[in-house]
């Protein structure tokens, strides 16, 4: 018996989906409607036939490949379980990027889910090896996030900030998540996977994720393919720079990207909240919070930062 994601992969490789993507209608069987629902696509049903009212514009992989500034393998799929999982299996001896139009099991930190409909957003994982030990990787997600914010701002994306440790926000709402996973190759070499889920055309409803999300389309006219090329090139440079210089260059510019600097915030850890003023980060990327009990530092671990809505300062 095929797994659900194998069945979904078979569906997106079949005639029904090809026709629907071309804007044609197809018999509205339970199976077809179920698969389109799983892919998060809205469907129009009329006289027992269905259609996708606005079929997504797929990523232009050949064009993206032509824009890459260094030699990177690029693998593109319609449906995968998770791009991070594929990238981890690759091992990163040569840098590679996995891109997908849909993840059947998109993941965030601590096994949380990443939700994104087929063909609307960007989901990619960059894998390469770094000549660093595991302890040298403290702050890598901050370095990546900070570089992406800087780079996208330089391309005209408006209202973009970073929420420590790993979220990109547009107008204060979550637009992208970064999930870093590592495999130890030797004491001085790691395989690093940087997974990015970036909302471009669509974002989930607050009722589905417990927070208000946003999308880049509110902030830029760049296409998904343009954004993919920009993000891949920046990740490539950011990882090389991190291998050479660590977090040092990021520390100087942190206050320009941190969307909550100097603000009253709440840090949620093990379902408990700690309130304080966000003073930025220390040299290892720990969050510094001025609390009523003094200065506290929080490591990246499983900690979430929230605006302290009720605060006056
Ligand atoms: P938090 O967002 O609470 O700070 P986190 O940084 O640990 O948590 P991630 O690992 O980046 O979270 O992403 C998983 C979380 O993001 C989910 O629990 C859900 O709340 C939210 N989420 C899932 N899909 C999306 C999406 N497409 N856009 C914005 N947020 C999403």
C-alpha cells in the first residue's frame, strides 16, 4: 500500500493534474477532489467537472538555474515529504538545493508543521558541508535570517524584519521560517541543511496556525522564481561567510534587522512566559532580555518570542 505522500506524488504526475494546471476541467471524482484539497488548491465544481480557477504559475527552474552565481545542484519536485529531509539524505559534499511546489510533511522547529498550498510560495532547502564543529554553529539561524532580510530589503522588499531566532516578518507578521538541521561528518566538519519556507502568494489563516501570518506579495512584485534565485544566491554567500567569520559581522547590524529591538516582549519557554525588554543578542546569538529580576539570556533552543501586547514600554 502506497503512503499518502506517494499517492499525492502519483496524482501530481498524472493526466488529471496536468490538465487542471493548464486551466482545463476534469471529471470531479472523489479522488481528484480529495487530492486537490490535500494540495490546498481551491476548486470550482460545475456539472460534475472540476477546475482550478486560477492555476498557479510554476517555478521556472531553468531560469533559476541560469541565475545561480556558484555551482549548485538544483533538484525540483512537485510534491515531496519535506525538502529538508531530502537535503539531509544528500549529505552536502557538493552544495545542493531542493525546491518543491508542495511539502506533504512540511516541518518547523520542534516538529511543528509548516503549511503552504501547492505552487503559491517558496519551499527550499540548501545543503552543504562546512568546516566547522557543532559548537561553532551557534547563531547560524540568526546569520541566515539577518542576511536574507538585508538582501531582500536591498531588492526593494518593504516592511521586512527579523524575529529572533528564525522568522522573517512583513509588517510584523510571520512570512518565512528557517529550519536548520545538521549532521556531524567529523569533529571539524558538519553537513548543514538550511530549510526556508517563504510565503509569497498565500499564507495560512490565523485559525489554522494560532498567529497572524503575512506574505511577500504585500511587500514586493518579485516573482517566485526571482525570489528563489535571490534566496539561493544569498544562502550560498551567507553560509560561506559564516564558515569564515561566524556571527561577528551580523552582531554589528543586528539592531537594524531585529523587529523587536528595545521593545517589551514575552519569551515563551515550556509554556511559561518571561517578560522583559529586548536588548538584542550576545556574541553567541543568545537573546538578551532585561527582566524585573535582571538581565537574562535565552539560547535558541525551543524558545518563542512574542510581542508583549499589553505593555506600555
Ligand atoms: P513561532 O512562530 O511560534 O516563533 P517557531 O519559530 O518555532 O515558532 P517555526 O519552526 O518557524 O516556528 O514554524 C512553525 C510554526 O509556524 C507553526 O507552529 C505555525 O504556527 C507557523 N506556520 C506554519 N505555516 C506557516 C506559514 N505558511 N506562514 C506563517 N506561519 C506558519
